[in-house]
C-alpha cells in the first residue's frame, strides 16, 4: 500500500479565484445605485414624516430617514450585523446619511420601537412610483421574449437594464 497523498485540486480553485478577480462586473457603480436609491426613496420617506410625528416618535438623531437608510444599507451592502452597520454609520455614513455618531444600543432601541407601518407605507409609495415609471417607459421587446410570446399564453420575465431599475413583467 502506498502512502502517497492524493493530488490536490487547490490549483484549480486558485486559478478560478484569480480569473474571477480579474474580471470586471457589468453592473452600475455603487455611487450610481446609491443615487438611484436616494432619488427613488427620499420622497417616499419624507412623505411619512407627518405620520412619524403623529405617532409621537421623537425626531432626534435616529429619525425616519436615518433609520430607512440604515435598514436599506443592511440589505443592499449585505452587512451581517447591526454592530457593524453602526460602525459604518459612525465612520462613513450610509446612503444619504453623513457619518453620525450613534450607539448600538440606541439603534437597537429605535429598531424595536419603530412601527413597521412606516416601512410598509414607504414601500407602497415606492412600488406605485415604479409602476408609473414602468408604464411611461417604452423599450423594444427582446427577440427571445417576442418568440416566447408567440408560443405561450403567458410569459413572465425579469427586465434588468444596467442604467435603471429592474422590473418583473408578465405578458
């Protein structure tokens, strides 16, 4: 019996990692996405400020716009922990919020006390705005979709342009 070790596939893994690191992503830059999020979400957030005040919520450092930027940044930047997001907010700022000194306990308390209906209202406003924009856009149908429409009664596809928002469409 031979005590020879098996050949490792590490070289292949390293080659793949190196190749992936050399390729450019085709998506829009982070600055473009942040600006798009700000343009889309800011009006909806500010339309909820009256409801925020009517609920008796205090507007000090962690206002509704700050908390909306905080929650969206958790999702968009895929930050895994509130503590890490608080550090980023303190040092760099998040989306449209400049660097703001806050404590993790303060953010956790605000997250627990912030009514979900405010986020729901912002989402509803954003979705209605996106539906209006979708109705105004006219872009040629890709040939593959036109081909599928001829053969099937209903087609659902994801339209993801590089310069604008993505949308799910059914025909």
